[in-house]
């Protein structure tokens, strides 16, 4: 059996605007080929309109390929019989947690999907408690979701997905509406889930978040244009800027110092690495 949990083969997808006469077709994904291994932590980058959210919806079988194919754990998303098993294996967390919270009490919200799946009540209780403990929200289980902070709401939304026991979680800019504290809370949760073996696909526009992944894929114009470990992707500062993307601030600092003639690599993606290299440079002054 393949170690790839998700296999995307020459995927093409278009949106059709039926309001126009004749209908206008816009091709968004233009032949994407991408494999994601079981247990991997992959970050997907791309400017607005690049196709990254459309790609996530294709993995979750919300969007179906126009050409090519998407296979989740060997299952073809075009086969209708596979839709439920695919969505049980691949959970999706969206940008705005308010759009995912449906109940007036935290634990009822986490239980919602399980009740719809017909899970036995005692198993629901166990899964809800486990999921809330995993994301650090168990003590808030009887609170009203609308009274929580943005980061807490997003962690409740993630708990609702965890309770379904998926093999993979797709997160479509889950921290975009959060403050720095909320972003840190969610990123800690994501990394912990990955350490427990959950495959993570994180779509983000925060480069410091992408730097924490094992692998970074950059999409531009509906195609994969970069695919490598974070430090090798971000070291290509000029190419990233040409694509309309940033790099982590410490990488940009290293790049500016390198341009000014200092002996420093642009393969620096963490603050600790940057501090160590600056201390080395200053020590030699």
C-alpha cells in the first residue's frame, strides 16, 4: 500500500458563473499533481486567487475534479459512494469559527457531527471529553461558544473535527481572524495533533506558521510552483516576492544583511537561528 494518504494527479477544476449569458468558465486549478504522506505536516501558500482553498475543497470532495483525479486513502473523490468515508477521514476547519459553531453550549457543538453520524451516546460522551481535553478546552465544556475568544472558538471547531477521529485535518487559514495569542493557541494545537499522527494540511498566509511545517507547497496561477522543506522555499526570497508572497521576518533580515555584504545564509527561518548567527557575526566585528 502507498505511504501517500492523499494523491492528486493532474487535477483541473473550474468555476462556472451561470449568471452570465453565456456562462463564464474560469479555470482555477490547471494540472496540479501533489502527494501528501500519512502523518505529514504540509503548509500550502499562495496569494489570493491562486487556487489554494479550491485545492483544499477538492481534497475534501466538496469540489470534484473536472479532469485528473484526487484519491484519499486510495478512494476516488469522483465515486459518490466514497464521499462519506472520505469526509470521515478528512476533516476541514475554515477561516471563521463562527461559521462552524452550531450549538449554544460547547460540548453540544463538539457532539453535533457525532450525533448525525449515529455514534452511540456513551461513545459520544467519551469522544467529546477526549477532544476538548486535546485542545485544552475541557474546562469550558458548559460555556456558551459566543462568549469565548476567537482562538478558543477555533479550538472548539477543531475539537468538533477531532471527535470524528479523522486521519487528516485540512485547515483553511484557521488563524486569519485571530489575534497573536489566538494564533499561537491554534498552532500549538495543530502541532500537537500532528505529533499524534494526524496528517495536517495548513493553508495560511502567515509565513512564520508555514515555517513550522515539514514541507511547504506554493501555488500560483493554479499550479504548484515550489515544493520543498521550509528553509529551502523561504531561502528563495526574490522568487517568493515575485509571487507576491512574504518570507519569515528573520529570513528577510538575513537576506538584507546578505545583500549588504555579510556572510549569512538566507536558510534561516527561526528567531533562535537568527540570534545565533547575528551573535557570531557581531563577535567577529
